[in-house]
C-alpha cells in the first residue's frame, strides 16, 4: 500500500507540538505522530518557549521511532526529508529543522524547508483514512485559522497570494485569551468552543469588526476587548467567572461565549461574502489550521459554501492542529514542481513571508 515513492519524512516543531510523519508519493499519510507538551506548559497557562525547545529535543527520539514503526519502515526507506522552517518560536524551529537538515545531509537525500502556513494551506486535501491525497486544483482559495494566524490566500499554480491577514490578534489566540481570563486550563480554544456549544446564542451580541479602509483584513483585538468587558460586567453582577477545571459553567458565561464565538466566525463569513459579492467568489475554498476544528466554524462555512455552490474542503480533524503530515505533503507538492532546498544553506526564521 505505502510503496509509492518518494517516501517523505516530515518534521514539525514550530511551537509546542513535536511531530513526525511519513507521506508517500501519492500523498497517503502512512504514519503521523504528534507529541503534545500540554502537561509541561499547563502550570503557566500557555506555551513557554524555553520549555518547548527542550521538550522537542527530549521528545524527538521517541516520536521518530514511533513514526517509522507505525509506517513499518526504517530510515533507509526514506527518500526525501522535509522540516518546518518558520514561522514560529525560533528555539522550537531550530530543533526540528536542524534534525531534518542533518538527516538529509548525512544520507544525501533531497531536502525541503517548509513554510508552516504552506503546510496548513494544502492540508484540507489530505485524507485521514490512509487513502491518497486529493490533487489540489490549479486555482483555489485557502483560509488558514490558527493560534498565530488568520489569513485568506489565493493559490494559482503553486503561487500564493495573500488576500487578507489579521491586523492584530489571531482567531485562535483570542479564544485562548478569553479562556485564560475565565481560568480555563491551557489549551483554552477547544474548551471555549465546547462551552459555547451549550450556550444560548443571541443573548449576547458582539460586533463583527471590519476595517474602515474597506480591506478584507481581519481584526480580533476589538472582539477580545468586548468579551473581556462583558466578563467584568458579569462578575460585577455576581456571576462566578472563574471556571477552572469544572465541567459546568454558569449559563450567563456560556451565553457570552456563544455570542463571542458567533461574532468571531461571523467575521470569517463576512470576508468571504464580500469576496463573493465583489465577483471574486472562490470555486473551491480549503479551510485549515488548528482553529478549523471549531464546530460552529465548520457548520457555518459548510452552510455558506452550500448556499453559493462553492466547493469546500475542511481539513480532517486529524490534521487541523499542528502535525508533520501536512509538512511532508507540502514537500511532495514542491517535489512535483521541482523545487528543493540545500540542507546546508537553509535557516530557521521566526517570521517568514509566504513563499
Ligand atoms: O494550528 P495550531 O495547532 O497551532 C498554530 O499554528 O497556531 O492552532 C492552535 C490554535 C490554538 O489557539 C487553539 O486554541 C485553537 O487553535 N483551537 C481552537 C479550537 N481548537 C483549537 N479554537 C477555537 N475552537 C476550537 N475548537
Ligand atoms: Zn499551525
């Protein structure tokens, strides 16, 4: 099944997840392992860069061994190596990228230094059931929604054009910050989504922000401030807003989170709708990133795409958060375009424009 060359080993370590994967020449995910560092960062309520780098170093031997074991392969069976180059935490990036560079150089293998967001961008074409990846169409739109980024891209023959980006906070970042204010344990985003799911929508209406200059850019800091003010108002009214590990949350807090989540997603739909109304409707929209696990986002975007006859590819939940399958897959697409990097010359970059 997984004998289609080239077999690509992907390495991802841009933030706090240590990940390795093997993807074959047809884009099948042969094995994908992600080691999260949740317990190490939880006491601090968020990712501590210094701890993340050390954990990557510690985790790599077990993660790579398990990946090869699940794939039923040895290192000798690997044809191509790919690692994330940036953007991300520099100390974290350096671990995975250095391992990838060393492996490729020592074994004389082709090497790819991958842009993390390019990995996310093409991830909706992967399948979680071990079947071959879908061939991305020559032209499509991509929405990447994660903890560090909220961006809309147009892809044409491998050329990526940025149509909109966030001007301040990222989508997942505000979910984390609101969750942290409510005392929820790290990572807060998925838990905020869960609580919002049981909240009555429409009780708390928060504003869907737009940029005054008419740009399609995103902005989430205003929404964050509105939600923080609402939390203070609830506290003054005597509502317990320190949720901690509790399964339960007061209905007023859940209603607030429902309103917050609806406004955050409303902004994504607003930008897509404006794109459509100005005659630039996507034929196909590929939605990816850790926050693309959000349930309401998946429902709303499905409804919007259905209504307007737009093809939609939502990233499989197995590959929404950071993973190395998307890195190996982006490398496969670059192999096909004849693009490669010199393992002795690439460097990690915490900030990196889209290629
Ligand atoms: O792509 P990712 O794993 O890492 C980055 O590159 O940022 O995304 C992680 C982000 C975090 O901010 C996390 O809280 C958020 O995605 N996230 C969610 C959900 N699941 C993860 N945000 C909202 N709703 C979710 N269900
Ligand atoms: Zn990511």
